[in-house]
C-alpha cells in the first residue's frame, strides 16, 4: 500500500521559465511573480506495513516514511553562505591535529565567494573571535592567516561560550531568505560544562541556524554533539583521524551550497485508539495524539528515513481504522523565497478477523526497513548500557541488534553488513572488561522515556526476531574503555545515525 507524493507547483517567474520548460515539459504565466517549486524537488513515501489489522484486539502496525530532496544539477544555484567556523585548540588538540584543522579552515576559506559572510571563533579555556562576521571580499586574509598560525594547544574546552559567540556573530547581519546560516564546530574533547549546550542549539534553531558538530578522535562526547545537531537541524560527523578534517569541512560546505529545504518537519496526528510505542530516525516531540520530528535543512541528494511502531486497538470486523494523518512541511530554500510548502497523506486500515488475509498482505519491505532501524537503535542503546557499566546486558543487545539487522538485510549491498559486523566486534572486545558484579533480573517493560526509542519493543511479522532483551540493566561502575574501543563506539553511533540519513 505505497503512497508517493510530490510538492505542489507554485506559479513561476519568467527568468526561470525557459530553463524549467526544458526540464519539466510545461510553462507558466510570465506575469506571476512567485518562483517555481518543481514537483520532484521534495518527495516522500508513507507506507504502512499492512492495510488490514486484526479486529477487536490490540495489534501492531508499522509505518515507514522516506523523505527525499533532489534537484537536477542544471537548476542548482549556489547559495550565499553565512557561516561561523568554531575551532577547538584546547590542550588535547595536539600539534598535528591543530595543524590539520588550520589547513582545513584555509581550504574552506578558499572556496568562499566575495558576498559570502564568515567568522572564525577559536576556543580553549577562553574564547577568541579571530574574525568577526565579515563579507569575504572585506577580509584581511594576511592578518587572518597570521591569527590562525598563532593558535597553540592550551587550556580546557569552553564550548558553550564559543558557540554563543558564533551565534552572536551570525545574527549581526540577518538575511534568512538570502543566506544559509550554519555554525560548524570542530572539537576533540568534552565541554567544560555541557549543561546549557542543548539550550544554545535550540536558540540557534529558533533563528534558522543549524549546527554541524564535528567530533575528532576518541574523547569527544558524541552523544551531546549529536543532540546539538539534531536540536538545531544540523549534522553530527565523526572524524577518526585529523588528516580527514579537510574532506569533512569541504563536504559540509558543498551541502550548504545545495540546500533545498529549510525547517523540514514531519507531523503525525494519530487516530483514535492508536498509540505510538516507538519512533525511529530522529528525536520526536509529542503532545497528546500528535508527534513531530524535526528534519531541518535538506540538501539535494539527501534522504531521511523515519519509522513508527504503533499499537492499534482495532474495532469490530469490517470497521475502518483511522491510523494517522501525516504532514510534511518545509520552507523553500531552492529558490530563496522561504515560501511554505506542505504535503499530506492519510494512513488507514480495515479491521478483520481473517488472519490469513492479514498475513498475506504484510509488506515485507516495510517490515524489514523498520526492523533495520530498530536494530540500529538496539545497538546504540547497547553502547549506552555498556558506558553505564552494564556490560553483559550491553553485549546481549549488541548481538541481538546484529542478528536482527542481518535477518532484515537480505538482498542489500555488502556495505550494509558494516553495522552488525562492527557491533559484534565491539561485543567481543568487551569480554576483556570486568562484568557487573551485582546483576539484577529484569522482569518488566523497559520504558526509556526519551524522545527517540520509547520502548525496546519486539519484532513484527516476517524476518524479525520477535524477542525482548530479558536481563536487567545492572547498576555498576562504568568501564574505562581503551582509545581503540572508544573509536569503535563512535563509529557505531555514526553508522546508526547514517542508516536514517542523519
């Protein structure tokens, strides 16, 4: 029961007409002033796992949502940038790491155009504005390079004040319709005080500024950096070695130049007797029967995958179940109008007591896609458990997640084996750490109470394990992981996010 929708077309201007007629095969009135939003720029699929649910009992329904942003190369126009580069030069940024970071900054600066605006913030125990927000054509490049060259590793990591300074610079000249505003953070360590980092991320989001948080090496707090990225609509990137910083910086600049949507948001209004038991692929806010997932800015070629696991308390035989209204909203960035766009879909199902009919209508592709997202969530949750000292439980979840992922990845590319292989490798390496000394048996539902991953949940339909992890999380001392294992943890977390396009 596939549903596919495209953005509706607005009227267009004459300057865009000739190009768009060639590509789209139709024209529009030259007298109308609004630009075109070609129908293939933003598309989505909203697909339930079954058009039928069992009557008069509570049953499970899965919903897969895939949002794609795409624009033909010939229509892409480079966006003006309003960017602040925030560089950690604390004591842990060794000479080689800091030198690589400086080279990466210089490489990015060489790509800027005269009308782009840029600032550079350096931070350790103190925060220094090396370059206030300035049009690139007005920058004294000789003085700037001298300031970069003078940076030395020292002090601690005052990340909050560095991000606050970057935000203050970006909003000095505020042109949200004309420019893509982004904070690009590079750090290799823990923030001195992470308490208010989510707050600065939310402040940035409210101003249309996304944060791309790049974590370098084994010691940064990837959970916090990923949270800042999610809250602001940006990206988290793990950089294993400093000689790759330049590649990540350049990829981020290219992504900014090709942004199609601002503030893309998925909203689901659940029908009567429908409850969301788990949400995959992003942090969700929930109010009553309505939940929303913020996707943020999306660039050409970007795809986001989100999934819902729903409990449906079906009515009598033959009744129609209203499962959810789905809405995708965003503001235009492709043509710099900031005009709002909206797509809607309805998900429903028929209640029946014919179990054979239900079984024969399972959409196995949807089930497998959702189960892969569930497996990636299990693996991420396992890492959290290990870091809390619950090693045995974490190992069980790692193996369970790896098995679930493989069972639901048949026919996919060999690259998809990377996540389960990594999970098993981590589990094996954990054998060398002391297990918890006082395990506590777990005899109830594990409710995480978080924004993503409401419940461990079981499997659904063909190809799933259908089991819950039974041992309790034990209260134990967190293990001191080796640098190599810290790197593996960060790789795994980056892979779980990449599966949903984050």
